[in-house]
C-alpha cells in the first residue's frame, strides 16, 4: 500500500538511524550479540522484595491463564528516553509488544522511581497512523491527532492501551556496558493495565515484528536468542541470563531440538508439539487438538498448563509416585496438588516428550515451594486443546529460540552457575 508523502519527524528519525547504521564504526556495528542479567520478582535486587503480592498475581496471572498465587516472573532492566528513565519489564515469550507505563497516568501504582514522561524526552517520537510501524500490531487505531493508538490484549480480556512511539532504549549488558538502541517501537501506556506492582511494563519476545528480538535482530547478528532461567527456590541474589543474536546459539553435547510450528504470519507465538509426558516410567500420550503446535512456550507464565483431561491423567500418576498424602482443605492452596514435608520432596522425574526432543524434569522444575515445607505441583489445568510450557519447567535448561532455523533447542545446565 502506498502512503501519502508526509515529512513527519518520525520518518526523519528513521532515515537518520538507517543512515547512521550504515556508517557505524566497527566497535558499534560488528553485529555482535550481547547478554543481560534477569532478576526475579522475589529478588532483593528487584524493585520490590515482596515475593508474593496477592493483588499482582491475581492480575498478571489472569493475563496468561488462571490465577496462580505462586507465579514468578523474570525481569529485565531497561532505560528509556533521553535523558534515560529506568524501568523493569517482565520478559515474556508469550507476547510481542514492548510497553511501559507513561506519565501522565492517574491510576498507576505509586513507586519510588518516576514513570517515563515522554514530554521530557528529546528522543521520543510518536508514530503516525499512516506509517508502516503502525501496522506492527493487529489492533491499532487512529486518534484525532493522527497518532497510532493501540490496544493489546492478554488472556481473560485484560488489556493495555496507549500510543505507539519510537524511543532510544538502553540495555545494560552483563559486562556492565550500556547498549543504546535507537528507534525502538514501543507502547506508551497511560493506564495501569494489568500491572499492580513495581514492574513498569512487559518486554515482548515473541515472533511478531514489534517484539524486542525482531526489532534488534539486524543489529546483533541474527534473529535468535537464548535464556538460562534459575529455579524458583534459588538464592534471590543469583540472576538468570538472556542472550541475543550472535553467540546465543545452543550447541554441544546434550542438545536436543524441536521444530517451531508456524500457524500463519500473524500468529507470533512459539508453538511446539508435545507428544506426551512420562511420569517416572509411565508414558501418557497427549491426544490434543490441534495435534501439531499444541504447546506454547511462555516465559511470562510459571506453571505448565495442560488441557483438563490430560492434566487429570498426569496428576493421577504423580499421586501414585509420591509417597505422601496431598494437603486437603487449605483455602490458600486452592485446588493445587501440594505436599507437606520437612525435607526436599522425593517426587518422580517427569519427561516432556516434544517432537524430536525429550526433556527430563526433576522435582526442582515441577514443584514449587509456596511456603515453608509445602511443595506444590507446578502444573495446572486449562480449557481448550492447547497447553503452555511455563518458566518453572524451563529452568535449569539453556533454551535457544532460533527464528532463522525455526527450532527451539534445549541443553540441560545449572543456570545458577552462568
């Protein structure tokens, strides 16, 4: 589609950025990748050390599925604007929009750090309705001022709304080097949306054109990234690691890979095919609809979600293999499968059988300590025929998302030592 020729400041910015990239010195444009540290919500380094804030979990967990009081996210620290304003965003492979809360915002939670105020940034540039960037998302609308507004929905009808804009986003690498990324398209939200805690936004990492990896892939040597997430009960001072572009490849002994399933060009999730789950030596087949692409890999959700019938089968086998009686009639635990023990839970190894890749999961990855001595199964049920592979099961694996080869690779690793 041809758009009218308008000399908007954003177009000038895009032209200048592109011209600049063509003439960058080798130290800036070698297409080298980089790594960043991720902190957890229950980390003392995070913007809040309240590890289980009920209101937050009721809100964000609902954005991905049902409520989970033991949910946990991994946060990335970024700075946005000129001068830079720091914020923490949830790293989320289940969405493809970068957004943060912006001033003015009448209902945002008051925090020690100020909201990003676009009126005070010299590099902020709103995207006009007739630009290609306004088509990055499926649900955009034109304001009376010809600005590109957006509404981005999560599960259970929770949304964030705001204006699409371009800004300079600065990420600090794990070596301490600041990496300014100019012209990043993001959502500037003027409503609280789905967040009630100190996180100021979400860093979408899915395959859509608006995600962080899609936008920076030309600058970092490839459309790929990897992560090594620490388990839930790790010392809060220990960080997870996420790597982008060149150098993020997952290779070597022990690597297994499964193909990504592409539904269509507008479906940006990381879908893979789960064939079944073994509980100990008992194999349970996953008869799903659809049969292909029946699991979403989502770092923004904690547990594994399985369709009700398959969930019931898995839970029945877990109960057979655990030599303890599940806790009953605890209103704080709800319907979750939990056990009380003064020692580490001696549970079965579960193996997720993906197409071409078998992933053994120990109790560290399949059970979560919700309070002293209480271990809850990090698997729950969901409606529909597709499941979700949450970040608990992803922990202690180096997982690579290679969008060029269209595969997800897994390598067992002690992520606390990265």
